[in-house]
C-alpha cells in the first residue's frame, strides 16, 4: 500500500525527471538563439561558451543577404502550403469513407494507406527518382517535360508519404464521434457531399489543425526529398539555404545559427496561429461527454 509520503516522493521524482528532459530539449534552442546575436570575432576570441561582449543583428542581416533566404522561403511556402492542403483534403475524404460507410475492403484500404508510412525514404528513393525521369509534364511546368526537377513533383511525393498517417489519425478521430450525427444528416436528406462538407469537415477542425501544424513542420523542414528530386538549386527549399552559409574553408557558426533561427520562425508562426485547435486536437478522447 502506497502512503502519502511515498506518493509525494514519487511525484517529486517525476517532476525532476520531466524538468531535466525539458531543459535538455530547450537548451540547444536557447544556445542557438544566444549565439546568433554574437559577432564571430567574440566567439573566436573568447569561445562559444563565454559571456557576451556585443549583441547585434548583423548575423541575421548577413544570413538574409548572403544566402538569399527570402527566395528559398518562397520555394518552401510554394511546396508546403499546397502539399498540406491537398494531403488533409484527400485524407479527410478517405477517413470519412472508411469510418462512416461499411464495405468489404474498408479496413484493407485503411491498412494500405497506413502501410505507406512504414517504408523508409532511403529504401524507395531510387525507384521514385527513376519514375520521375519518365513521367511526362507540360513544358510550362518543366522545359525538359519530365516530373523530375519540378516543385510539383516535390508536392506529390509529400502528399503520397503523409496521406497515410493523416488518414489513420482522422479515421480514428471520426470513430470517436457518434454515428447518430451522420444518421441524422442522412435522414434529413443530405447527399454524400453535403454530409462530408457540412457535417464531417466542421467536426474535423481540431484534428485537421493539429495535423496541419505537424505536417507543415515536417514538409517545411524536409531536405532529403528536395535534394533527391530537385536538380536546380534555385528551386530548393529553405533548408538548402542553410548549406549556402557554410564556407569552403571555415564555417561561421554564429551566422549559421542566425539562419537556423530565421528558418524556424515560419513554423512557430503557424503553431501560434493554430495553437488552440492544436491543443484541442491533442486532447481529443481524454474526456468523455
């Protein structure tokens, strides 16, 4: 039998463990921001772990000018926004079908979508690369008439990879919603499309917001597929801009830290805009009634 004193000790140990891991997670972010405001000469003379003598925004300005991060940021937005919207739209439709309609292959269909997330990118990138070299696209998209080296191709691969996880999450969320709501809509004469757009989508808003934040972060921070499927450096996302900040003979890590902070800001903005829906989506199913 656990006494009150033992429970307090256990609670204190749990708090200490959580505090330790929280500090271990926050410290690299704090240190990166701290170094981004320090001139390179200060860290060269006194070391990175030292008290600062000067603070300025020179590293941020140089990061924007030297790497042209604004252009890469636009590339990332052009890929991340449509990829997230298309993924959530298609995944919500599949989740709606497999959770609200019973047919012979609905479980198998959900398993097929989910199985796509089990394949590591390093295992499938070679066949996908070869496939992209043979898929025809109009000249207006790519002058070489192939899907390779196009942002459209990058959008499609992100949709294909992320749709399985999104479908799995949304279908499980829909199963927590009483089917009587859907039955009432059907009794009132709602068509399938009206049922989906007017009933299901509003109910999915917390889950869609949570997935939107996660997928924006994943797709925005992707570097692997951009390197594999894009040949032109001018088309690559913002993660590629950070590599432009590395010198041939030495690397200014203060400048690199400033570039990393600038690259981080858009995902933080998305999180703070959708934070209420994101928290609501995380707490789904924690309470009843």
